[in-house]
C-alpha cells in the first residue's frame, strides 16, 4: 500500500461517536420526542405530493432565508442557511480561524466546538464556565484580551449543563471583545419568557424568537452572529437545517464557505413550512418546559445535584452520601475499578440501558465526572425515566 499523509489536525483526532444501542426510550441526543403538529404535517404532506424532486434547490437557500429575514426585519444577505447549525459552526471556524489562530470556546460545553476548531487548523482555547455552568462576562472578556482569539463562541443556553445566561451578560461580552462572536442559541426556544420587558408590544411570532436572545441586538453591534437550529424545538433533527443571522460583514464572509445547493430542497420546504407556523409549537414547547422542571425537581428531591436548565434536557449527578451508595453498588455488581464519582453515574447509565432507556453518558468527562444528561421525553416516557431512577435509588439503599 502506498504511503499517504493527512493533515496533523486530522491525524490526532478521534472519530466522533455517541451511544447508538437499541432502546425503547431514546433521550440521549436532545431530539424532540414529540410529534409534529397535525396542521403542519398535513401541509407538508400536501406539498410533498406535488414536490419537484427533479429540480435543484435554491442555490443559497433563498426561500427559507427570505422568510427569516422578513420576520427579523433584516436584509436577506444577513441570513445564511446550513445543514444544521453545526455545519455553520464548522464553516465559521474555517472562515475566521486557520493556522496560527485561536478560537475561544466554552468549557464544559458542546464537544464539537473543539473539533471544528481543529478541523480548521486553529487552536481551540477553552474559557471556563462557573461551577454552576454559567458564563461570567468579566472572565470571558479578560480571557479574550489575554488570548486574542480570532473567534469567540458562546453557547446560550449551554449544552450540556442547560444554563441560560441573561441577555445583559451576553451583550456585555459582545460590546467588550475585539473578535467576531458567535452566539449559539440552539436551545433558546426552551428559555421562552426570559428577559421579556413588561408590556412588550412586539408581535408574538417575533417575540418568541427574540425573547432573551441576542437576536434582539441585531443592528446594534457589527461583531456578532446568532446561530439557531430546527433540530430541537421544531423536531427536525433528521433533516438537518439551521440558520445564522448577524452583522452583514460577518455573514457575507461566512457565506463564502457555504457551497451552492448545500441544503436539499425538501428540507428547505419543510423548514420553511415550520418556520411560517412556528407558534403551533408553542404549546408543545411549554409542555416540555413543564416536564423538564418537574423532572429536575423530582431528581433533586431524590438527592441528586441538578444543574439549572432552560433547555429540553436535564443534567444530574449523584454527590455525597448518594454517590457513595451508588458507587458501592456499582463496585459490588461490576467490580470495575472506577472512581466513585464516575461509578455512581455509570451504575445509573447501565441500569437505564438494562431497562431499554438510553441517556447521554458524561461519567468520564473531566469536569462533569459522574454526570448524565437526559432529554425530556413525552410525559409517559418521563414517568418511566423517573420511576426507574427511583427504583435504583431504593434498591441500593436510598431513603425517599
């Protein structure tokens, strides 16, 4: 076989993977477990029946970009569409990063930020979140002055901890750093109602998008972009669609890295239909928020540490006496020589798998050791998730 070489950044990377085992309840990827609203499903079915599958999509996804631009009252050139917001994050690292440049990313946060920085031959420099998972504006500003990154990424609400950071904190960062800023707001719809001024007279359609979001700062600053997705609140994870909105100068540069016809025509049609009818998801999102808060409170009452969350998931970890109890049970059953913090979480993860429930395993994470992230499922699924957690706590000696 002939010798071959690849870029050093690729050579040192591990291929991205998550658990893909079969399960009856899948709550590991922050997808929506809720059905599409019937009215929207009927509209898509009707459009599918006469859909021109033989034609290329709009070259720059102009059909979807235009409705977003109209809603937010910005020029269409301030909007770019991608195969999920993840593709746009990757392209932004290509555009603003490169050899010898730094990209500042939050820690702990979405693991792919570092991967995208590596793929662009940039150096990912991590700024720490607070112990509770929040962004400290003064700390981030000082970090950027010291590190001089070519790009700053902020995740709000943060994945995987779930924390929502107030708009004033985000604006302080945007106003006081010298580099382009990406506000990754993949979960912002689930923070509905935060930072809404009293008696706000904006139309409900727009208010739901911009409440608590840096989208409300469009036109005020020239150094930031907001990335959003259809994968979470709108349940379109399987079709991959996201969008970026921001300062014209930055978005134009981002657009240079997006290939023609990058998003398929059917995805664009479905996403446009959803976006035009987004308020039909509002009750569903409200239900998810209510279920999330009930789950978080229940887990806390069982003795778990639960991170503050404004997303469609809950992050929990056993600590103190509960950790000792679960770790002892893990050692007795499996005999693995794991640290107690990791063992306590691994026991829960394995117990869920035994009961056909797949959650996200963060037990070996250097900062979130022993933690699990659980997406909010349907009410019936959530009852089973909490029931099995209670069952395990009781079986290992816990007191309710």
